[in-house]
C-alpha cells in the first residue's frame, strides 16, 4: 500500500501574483505548504523572471486545470529592440545586434502578421520535448536544437507604449501554448532589428485576474492560518465557460460512482459538455445526453 499524502483535503483555486525570480513549480510548492494541502498544481507555467497571474489548483480543483490552460490568457511585455539573445529573453547571451530602430508605425504595421491563426517556433530554451528530452537541457549542452513550428491562436496583439527607441511595450491575448519570447524574437526579425523580451507579466488567465492575486509575502504571512483560506476560490470557477446542470438525488449517487446520472438541464443541447452539481457541490464534468450526464471527471469530496 502506498503512503498517504499528508495535509488537508482542501479544494479550490488560489490566484497568486507571481514575483520574478522563482519558478512556477517552486511557487506551487510554497502555496501547498502554506495551505497545508494534500495536492496542488497550476494552470500554465510562467518563466522564472516573468510575473503575474499563476492560478494554483488545490485538491479536486486539479481536475479542472485543463479548462484554464485551454482558455485565453493576456500578457503585457516589453521588447528590447536591436538585440537577439540565445534564450529570447534578457537572461540569455546576446548573439546578434542591429543599429536599426523601427518607427512606431512600422511596429504597428508588423503586428498584424502575428494575429489570428499563426505558426510559432518555441524558444530553444523551453520545456518542449525533443525525442524525450527537454529542449532547454539539449540547448544547455550545446546541441543545435531544432523545434518544429506549432499552431497558436492570437486573439489580439497591440502596441501600448514606446518608452524609448530601444523598447516597445505590447499586450497580447492568446490561446494555449503561446510563447511570448517567440513573439518578441520573430517581431524583431520581421522588423529587421532583432528583439528579445525584457519584461513579461501575465495580467489574466481565463477567469483569474492579477488584481485578485496574492503576493508571495502575503501568502507567507498568512501561512497555515484560516485567513489564507478566505482567499480560496471555488473549484467551479474554472468551469465558468460550461453550463451547469442539477443532479437528481439518484443521479448524484450514480455520478459519484462514475456512472451516467440523471440531471435537470436548461439550454443544454445533446452532446454538450457540462458540469453537474448537487446540494451546492460540483459532482462531475461530462457530456450531456438525453437527460443524463456521462462523466469524464468525477470530484471526490470527504465525508461530512
């Protein structure tokens, strides 16, 4: 028999305003410790030097992580023009320089090529796997890493500021799997001047907003106290784009056991994905078919 995890059976979402200088995994571990939670995960990695929204899922909320990672996200970032680095951000080694500096109108005109369905090559220093190895590991070992382009949906990319000739600040809303560093690199190439990310901040991710996030110092100050629990958002926050259906008492019992259960639904069509609740608790996510929800994710709650 495996060892039981220590900690509380606590479920929900904690929005963190990630500081620079810490990895997403390390921050999740700090939240798990502070909340004394058995299980924790996050919805979308941020680079160590990036800041902003890191949505941390606790307990049963980890089963809803895909609904956040698949959602739109918004970033604000500053591009350093005139320099390319091997990591496509300020932490890397400068590998190319240019004296060219585009005008504001040239930058705005170039942004259109990065909106809509685009193909993007992730940075060589990224967590993308190549033949089972992380790209960043191969790159650090000096291997010439070649990464295939992958599709990305960019909802919007706009210029918000031009602090000086060497820098431009942009705001991008995009779908799953977007690399801001790649946008900076490719924009610099398109403008004929090179470019890399100088600063990066995620300002929202799905339903989670940075203004609602707790800083690391706040989390540490409230660690292992009931005060921190008050900031926990319910599991179903991640399911805001799905319709809710109400399980009957008999249907709730069946859903808890992973079987299709009877539900009451309005404005839900056959084949739609939905989530079922009973007595105010989320029970499952699944596909609605003829008065029943066929679950693919079941939430397990401790006995009252």
